[in-house]
C-alpha cells in the first residue's frame, strides 16, 4: 500500500537560460533565471524539465544551487532528452515543472555531505544551506570526472576528494574518509547522494556509528508528482514494509527507512 498523500500540482515556469557550461565531456551546468522558482526551491528537491516538443516525458534533474533569482542544475548526457538539453543556449526558455519532492532536512550542528559522481550537485545546495560550514566527501571515477570542487570548497570547512583510480585525492571509495570522520565524532548528520551501492555503504556506516543519515534516491520517473507510480521503492514506515514514491515521498529519505 502506498502512503496517503495529497498531490498538489506544482507550478510550471518558463525559465530563461543565462548560462550553459560544459563541466566534463558529458556533464553540463545550466543556470536559469526565475524569481518564483528560486524562492520556492530547497536543497534536495528536483526539477522536471521539458526537453523539446517531440519528447512527452520530462527529465528529472536535481537542483544544484540557488543564488538570488537564479537556479542552477547539473546533469549528465545519457539519452536524447538530456542531449537536447545540453544543446540549449543562452536566451532559450525551458519549460520547468517544480520544485518537486521532499528535500534534505538540514539539522543543527555540523553535517557531512557525501556525494558520488553526478550525485554530487544536489549536495552543494545542502552544504550552502547548512547552519554551520559542513565537511564534504566527493567521490569520482577519475580526475576527468571531478566537478564542482571549487564551489564545495567555498561552502565547506573541509573537502575530501576520492577517485577510483587514485588520479586525484584519496585512492578508493568515499567510505574510507567517512569512517575516519565518524570515528572522530562531532557531527550531527550525514547527507548523501550517488549510486545505490555507494549510498547503501554510507547508510551502513552511519548506522554503525549511530549517526542520522539522509539519502537521495534515484529512480526512473514518469509524472514526477506521485501519480504514475513508476518510481516506487521499498521503505519501512512505522515498522511495516511499504512502497514509497521517490518523486513525491522523496527523493530524500531517512536511510534507516530504505530497504536496500
């Protein structure tokens, strides 16, 4: 059974692109201007973006940061829709439904933001929204895939970079520096976004050290507002197994509630 929830239709905005920047060979950063969208957006929420009239389904992309009346999102080209979006130039208006979903609940105290690959961008807004300057651990495949490091350094006290091949920073997974920090203590929560297996390991570490953990789950989406049920995932609610909708009940969940 799905949890009962009133589906409130979010607004559709026509947002003008003010910047489209290539970050790596396949990762782009687009900034749009829209005062209303910027005011309503919170860390961990996502945008559902129309990618041309020929494509019925929108593409869900997390909010990377908000500055004044500008909203930035970062995405990887994976198919026709995101390829179309990557070719959009300054001045073009995008059809954006949002902001959507439930984002991170920023606690008091210091947090650790743990991101992997293209799961890194939404954690930037979480870091910028934190009550105290957080620590960030960012994991990438190799040096060519590293993104947003300067932005995280501006928002955080400490930034650790890990790469699978050791070409930059620490050789290995994000879990090694994370466990070192959790052993030292002094943190109130961990916030994560990235591949499923990475977040499963992060959640397990946080459970071992009794640190609250919030994870942003990625699933295929259709409508983006909880009606089509395409993005259902298993969670534990009040001790019972339930199917939750990533788009409407998430994408951010308490890691302890996710059935990994």
